[in-house]
């Protein structure tokens, strides 16, 4: 959030009011990142946020979880913080991606469409899928995305036990064709502000399995629009993926409710 720091410094210099709209407060995630000096980074980032918070006219948070953290941690007083929900309006009439549709076969296909980086919990997902395959209940799964972890995901998809049940492909173009080919969406993130990927999936009528982090439970409601699991728990994730893949009635019910909530709360 260097841009937010520099922007508010510039606003203060010329006497202009500054509106701050973070997508996930960085200091809250510093200890989750495998980097040297994480504690020092967190302290420095939080100190900068507090110092510039005095010069912030208003903070619009992407979730109630983020708003509460900003107030609790002294970034801004309560009267200068509010929530503005994200909005998505995906094209529901788009055709499904052909490669995913062919890979789907006759059964359900679950998937992840996201940037393949440390935040998104890709290693936990791969471990969960290997657990399912190892106990004889493989689930057809697609990982669509670009990023530093794509090569590792491709390597694991090419060898047993995931060979033939996991497709990894780059993201190219719009998200709708990929989502249209799926029967359920999975996002095992380590942290989020409020994941737009989840909102897009819900708007397309997909039930969601996600980690119960930050603002995610404000969209994914346990047993109503999908399932919530603990962070970095491949066993729990595998159980919920298997449950979603095995129950077509639950997928239809939760997917329909997910679409309703997306249309009620998360449209542009």
C-alpha cells in the first residue's frame, strides 16, 4: 500500500482531503508472509498507517472485518470509517471454457480461478486433492491462474496421484467462461480483504468452499452458500471438497442462494 501512503502524504502537503480505500490492510498480513523481518515490517507498516490516519478524511473498508480492524488498531476514529461493499456483474450468458468443459466429463468439476501466489493457499489445496486421490475418492478439479506457483501446481498435476484428475491452465481473458464450466468454487486463502473471486463465483451461482479469513465469512455462509474451513488445514479442506462434489442437491441449493446474496448485496 505504498501508493496509499504516498497519496495521503501528497494530499496533506497541498491541504486536500484524502479518502483511503484499502483492499486488505497490509500490516495485518505481515506475519503470515514467509519473509525476514516480518515483525519489524508489521510495526513499521502499522506505525505509518496510524500516522497518516490522522490526515485521512475517511476510510472505506471492503468488509466489516476490515472496518473494525482499522478502528480497533487506531488508524481512524469510528466516525471516519465505513464499509462499501464490492460489486460484480459477471456476464452470465457466456459459454463455458471448452477445455474445462471437456475435462469435466460426466461428473462435477470444482475449481479455483485466482492469482497463483502464496496468499491463495495453493499448496494446501494440492495437499487436500492428493489426500482425496490417495483414499480412492479423487475429485475432478481445475486450477486456472497465473503466478509464481503455477509451475509447481503443473508439476504435481502431471504425476500420481493427481494425474488425470487435476487440470492446471493459465488465465487468459475473462473469468466468466471458466466459472461457467465449474460446479463449485474453492478458495483456501491465507488472508483476504473480501475476495472478489468469491463474489464472482457466487454471482454465477456457484457454491463456495473457502477459508474463514477476514471478510470472507461475510459472503460465504456456512451451509447456506457453501462451506468454511480453517486456514492451512488440508484435511478439513479435503472433507468439504468431497462433500460438495458428492451432493448435487446441496450444490444446487447453495449455488442458488449464493446467486441471491450476490444480487442483493454485491452488484455494481
